[in-house]
C-alpha cells in the first residue's frame, strides 16, 4: 500500500511539472517559418559591399586572405582597365571565394579590410547538403547591383566612417586611399 501511495505522489509531482510548463510561453520557435532577431553584431555569412556609384569596394589587396586564421578566403586580384572598371581602386577581386565550413566567424577579415568591403552579417542560415554548396563565390557574396550599404560596420564602429572626399585617382598605391566611408557620390550621403 505504501508503495502505491509513493508512486501516486511521484506521478502527481511529475504531472505538476508538465501542467506548469504547459501554461508557460514556449521558448522554442517554429523555424524556419519564424526567425529570431539577432544582434546587429552577430557574425554570420559574409557580404561584399559596393560604393554608391556601384563600384565594388574590394580592391583585391588580399589583406583579408592574409589575416584569415582558417585559410577560408581565396582571392584572385585583377587590374582594373578603362574598359573594365570594377572597383574604386587599381585592382578588383576577379575571384573571391569563402569556405563557410573552414570559417570560424572570428571577424578578422572585416577588421583587416581597408575599404569596409567585407563584413559578417547576422545571416546565420548556413547549411547545405554538399561540401561544394558551402564554398561560396563572389556573385553570392556581392551586394546586388543598385544596393550600397556599410553592413555591420555601423554596429561595430562607435563613429561610422565619414564619406570620402573625392574619387581615387590612381596617384596613391594605398588601398586605404580608396576609403572606408562612402565616396562622394551623387548624393554624397552614406546609406546604411
Ligand atoms: S571570419 Fe575569420 S575565419 Fe572567417 S573568413 Fe573571416 S578571417 Fe577567416
Ligand atoms: S581586405 Fe577588403 S579590399 Fe582587401 S581583398 Fe579583402 S575584402 Fe578586398
């Protein structure tokens, strides 16, 4: 008899926990229909940015590739020519690959970049069925044409870079001469 009573008490205790939790708001969400709002500093998938005039910010300097501790970035730079002006500097990245499986999302690449060309954004939906699908290429990284943002730079910098005066004229070999802010464009205003 004692055993039956102790079993009933244990059952009651267990059910009390069940009923208590049934009345609470769930901590889980129905992903992917619903998505959590991540902090602006969450380091997810990379984005390559453009200036307002559509030119690519990346000048193919290889600093991000050199600083990456995981060897996750592969770039092939190419000279800009009058017929093929892709970036605001002397060179652009002809090939820009990021291996999302190698990447440890440390953010070193974005802090090494002299032109704010690459940022890690709060897109954490990084999954794929094949190894190849997680090796992403320039056309998947680059902001779509007509879009020009500084991305998460504005979340990291207490004072986001000011718009750059004048355009790069080739008189300096420094990639930093190209500018971290927005180049003075038609509106001269930075968009975030
Ligand atoms: S976040 Fe870190 S590991 Fe990933 S590509 Fe950038 S530097 Fe490399
Ligand atoms: S550091 Fe910036 S400008 Fe240089 S190659 Fe990397 S993304 Fe391009």
